[in-house]
C-alpha cells in the first residue's frame, strides 16, 4: 500500500498526464485523488517552509553540521597555509562568510525552490514507486538541479557581495598568492557556494519528508494525517 500511495500521489502532485491511465488502475481508498495530491504538496512544502527556513537564520548553515559548507580541497591548502603563518583569524572569517552567503542566498531564493516543486513533471515512475522514504526529494533534486542552479547562482553572487564574502576572499587569495613558491589559486566561489547551498536545501527537505512518513506527530494537519495513514497500512 505504501508503494501504491507513493505512485498515485506523486503522479497527482507533479501532474504527469502520461501516468493517468496507469494510476487509474489502482484504488486510493476513501480519499479522493485531489486530497492525496494536496497532502503530498503540503508535505513537500513543509520541507521548504519549515526545514529550509532554518537554513536562512544566522548560523543556519555554519552551525548545522549536516549542511555546513566546508572548504573545497583547493581552498583547504590555502586555509592550512594561512594558519601556519599566523593568519588563523582571516582563515576563520573566510569559512564563515561562505556560510553566511549561503544563508542569505537561501533566504532570498526560497520562492525558487517552491516553484520548482510545484512545476515538476513526473517522468520516472518506476524509481519513485520502488524508492525509499526520501525518494520524492531525491527525484526533485535530480530533476530540478540544473534549472535551479541557473536561477540560484545569481542570487548567491549577490549574497557573496552582500555579506562581504567576495572582499574577504579577495584578500585571502591575494595574500596566499603572494607567498613565495605557492601554486596560485583562483577559485570559483559562486559555483561552489551555489552547489553546496543547493545540497543543503535538498537535505533539509528530505528530513521533513522522512519525518512525515515515519512520525505520526509530524503530521501536523488533518490532511497529512489522513493521507499518510494510507502508507502505514
């Protein structure tokens, strides 16, 4: 029954006409198909409005070990070198401002993620049908990441400037590249922070999806309780 609910409700959620004939072969119990669609929409939107909103607070990324943005390998050697020559405070600030940019960027771009959920088309029925408790989120991630990147990247660029990350990292890179014998670096911070922030968003949506599927207390509305009761059978 759990697999059946996932199939029928995700079809309705994403509005894929080509699955209508298949889905109509299966009963959905006493709930109407519109109720199931609304319940799944509410669950995924909860993931964005409830869990993703946590990322937009100060330290939402920086102090959340699950999504904290760490330095890529190219910048880890920069960090290590600066600390070795007594510039630990500058290195600390460099890491913090990357997370600050992600926090600010997600705050500004939350509607982008909402629209991505609502505008999804469903073309991979088998994987969702046979998937796990976060399969809807994973499908969203795999299917929307390219389009989301194009919309989200400019937001991150603005946030890098807004929180001063671009200036901090210009200073860091200039100081590092001035050190004799080091291999000069020129990282694409916009791309890196965009990719890491998107990973964080989808990770938090998955937290909420999993919670609603497994925790009765997370079903905070009558609609969620009725819809997800079907998968419990």
